[in-house]
């Protein structure tokens, strides 16, 4: 059932005030089936204004509104409080599943998604005994990792995490959105905030509707919907009469409606927004508003922005239809980049049918020139042919193992991360973290976190320690004033890492002790000898110590994650600074070439034994003559080499003149020369790189 002209005019010309909503309730179809069809049509047309008016009027009058409409109608809610209230008062068996689907699959405004998640969590706890659906937890993790400005409701993040009481959600909320001391009192306060919002959702719907809207316009600049005309001027309709005697009274209702476009009321702008789009305002449109846009009416310079926004919202059918209608527009700037963006979004979503449809919109015969598609899309196209898919996967894996070019490594890593087999993807790409460039490793790790969240794996990836080790090695090998920030960040991270490891050891010891005491208490109970009050008190205190220690470890882990990001940022700044210096002094770039002429790749066993260090005579004097950070780095490297630590052997090369003699960098200007024996490590010298040629001749 379509909206009648009377309903449409009422919704478009009246303010959202209580008296108007009560009158609208009397105008609604009396048959529930007809009203349900009416709501379905409004949702299909993405008319958020009509959706808000009709649903509020119906719920306020106690009418039945099916919650299944939230599957596509969640994005039509005007704000988060209205969404939570609509959900709580709607009926139907599928309303909970419909809301969770929208929260998990659709890109929504932060405030709307937070209130929706909180409402869904409250309903689940009340009606489903707190058995959280996987999609609900996935959506919670996604929003906990989302970057937010200070004007966003961050308090709701902590309230949501505390209400669900999931350790991973609590850790993510505190890691990404402000560190708050984790204690029982603050946890209970956060839970009470969540319960207060849930109580608001359950209040009568009409309580949200203002009696009179008195607020001034906010946000963008507002323009007149009619031109400013003097009362005594000739009327704009051309009747020849004065304006005050002709169209003045008729225009007054329209004059109270302002929009960002001059000469347009908000309703008129919603019906014809395409000619007024700009790169700025198109990014502010909601999912519902984006779905309403007609690409045939959008100017060519805005089309790339349109496809970027529609791809980010996951509206792939609309994107494919748009490309099919428009055809391939070679003359449009960045049109190929817009197509590439949508294909990439479809690849990340794991939709081979959509990707193929987009490809044929550009290449009707399906034959794509080499190098146009990214590795992940090439792999996705073969998903329906298992043999070809496995062969391409093997080809990409082999290239990832042998490729040395940084950008190609990154492209292969993202291509191997497929949502169609996330666990296998993670196993493969984790192997690339130790070899991919340091600047890109953390970005890749953040992308991998999305797949871990889909599998609901622990929020903290153990592979972050590998990256920590790589950056620590870089910090230890760096010297000079320009590397001071990197070394300081490394020192802070090392201290925090050692604290975390120590606390984890204490926690494991306490857990083992607690298990032994609980087993002993259980045996005594079985033997009909009840444990004494002192023993029960000791067990209780031990459990409390375990919980406190877990909380402390969580706090330290969050600080460790923040320090890890600081270290990566410091390393990136250092690399950029050195790149700029290198560009200003090209002669300094020849250092590596000089080393390469004297060295060749070293052949080393994967598993290295523990060795004793044999120092040459006067080596202490050599260390004393060098800068302290160089001496310190050399000693640290020797300790790791003698311990057989695998990461310490990365970067070792052999001297071309003496293959049994090895060389390892210590910073940019010094080289450690040594030999490996079955039970010992023989140190030959620690020299400046300029003296390497002289040392080789002496050997």
C-alpha cells in the first residue's frame, strides 16, 4: 500500500510535535495488514521522515508494528534513543534478529549503532538469558575499535562493555577509548548507566515527542525556501497584484521550512538531492539517503565520491546497477579508481557474484587485462572452481614467500585475507608479518584484527609480540640524536613487556595453587569432612587475588598496546627523516653498496644452539672508545646470538673473502664481525663500516 496524498502532505508539511503525531495516528489505516504494507513501502523507498512519523504515531497509539522492518529500517531512525525505543515497543518474533542483522551488516552512525547494540543486549539479557549471539559480539568489537572524536558518546562504549561483561570488549573499550581504572565500583557504575538507558527505551513512545519544537537550527547553514520579497512588491507568480494580496499567506507555511539549498524545502531536497551534491555533503549522508540517489542525475565530478560512499556502505547491488546504467565513462576523472574501490569493497566482503558483475560492467567479455585486478579479486573470481582456486592460492603463497618488493608484499597479504576462509587466511598471512616492511606491518595487523573479530578470537593478537621484537631490534640498532625518540619508546615498551610477562607468571602460579587447593577441598568434602572456615576464607582470598591480578594484567596489556603504537610511529618518523636526509646527501646512500661488494648471503641452520662468547684481547677498550649506545647494542646482540635467539640471526651475511666469517650491522655505521663454532661464538672485532675493507684484507 502506497502513502495516500493526504498522508504524504501531512508528513511533509507538519512539524514533529505531539499534537501532530496524535492527529496522524487517527489518519493511519485501521487494518494492521494494510498498515504493515504501508510501513514496508516507506522502508523500501528509504523515506526516513515518513518512517519516523508513522512508526511513532502507531506505537504511541498502541498499534502493532512488526519488528522485521528494522532489518532495513534501522538506518531510518532519527537518532539512537528513538531506535532503542522503537525496538523495545515493536513486536514480532523476528525483531531481535532483524536488529542484530542491521547492526552487524550495515554501516550506521556511531550513536545509532551504540544505542541499537545496547537495546539488543538488554533484550537478549531479559528474554534470551544473556546468551549473546555471535553477530552481536562481532558488531560490539567493531565499534569498540572504531576511531571516534571527542563529541561521540564514549561513555556508552564503556556502559555497553560492562553490561555485556565480556573481557575482550572491556579490554578494547579501555584500550581505544580512554583508560579508566578497572575496579568493581566503576564497573557497577557503567552497568547502571546501561540500565538507565534501557529504562528510557521502555518509557511510553509519546514521551519522546516534544510538545513544541523550540530549538534553533543547528549544523550546516540554512537557506530560505522562498525568495525574500517585500510585502508591497509585485507578486512572483506574475498576477500583477501586490505580494501581500496574492501569494503571501500561501507562502508562509513554506517560509518556515529551511534547508541547506536555497529555494528548497527539506522535503523537496530529499526528493531531488543529486544536483546539489558536493564532495563534502555526500560524505555526511546516511545509508538510507545514499540508497535514494539516482546515479544518472549525479554530475560526473561527484560520481567517484558516490561510488566510494556506496561501496563503503556495502550497497553492492546499487553500485553494480549504477555502473551498468552509466556504462564505462573513460572521460570522467578517477572513474577507474571509483570502480576499483567498489571491487575492493566487494572482495573484502567475500562476494564473488558481485565482483564478477562489476567486472563485466567494465569488461563485457569478462577478460581483464593483466595487472588491473588486485590479487584478492583474482582469487575471489575462482571461488566456484576449487581446483583453480587452490592453484591460484598456491601461486600467491609462493610469490609471497619469494617477493622482496614492499608494495607487492602488502598487496599479496591483503589478497590472501579472505572472509570466505578467515581462519586459514590468518594462518597464511601471519607468516608474512616478520618479513613485510615495518611501516606496513601494523596496518596489516589492524586489518587482520577484523578477521580475528569475525572468528571471535581473543582480542589481543599474540603476533603483536613478533612486531614488538622487530621494532625493538630496529631501536637497538639505531643511534644518533634523530633516533632518540625511537630508543625512548623502545625502552618504555621493554619495561612494560617485562612487567606483563612477570605478572602472567605470577597469575599462572596463583592459578596452579588455586586448582590444587580446590581439589584438596573437594577431596575433603567427598570424605565427609567439611572444610574449615579458615580454609574457605583462604580459598576466597586466593580467588580475589587471581581476579585482581587479571585486572592488573589487562591494564598493563592496554598500556603495552599504546606503547607499541608509539614505537611504530617513532620508527616511521625516523625512516621519513632519514629518507629526507638521504635525498639531501646522495653520497651517503652508497654505504650499503660498499658492504654488498664485500659480502654474500650466509648459510645458517634454522635452530641455533647456545654458545659461549669468546672475546678478543682489548675488546673492552674497543667498547669504551665507541659511543655508549653502540657498545650497548653490540653487547645485547651478542647476548641474543649466544642464546640462539632466531630473530637475532636476521640480517647476518658472510664475508666474500672468508665465508666462515660473519658480519652483522650495529646501527648504521658499525659492524660486528664474528665466527660461529659448535659451542662458542668468537668475536673478532667491532669496527666502523669504513674499516670493513681493511679488516677483510687482514683476515
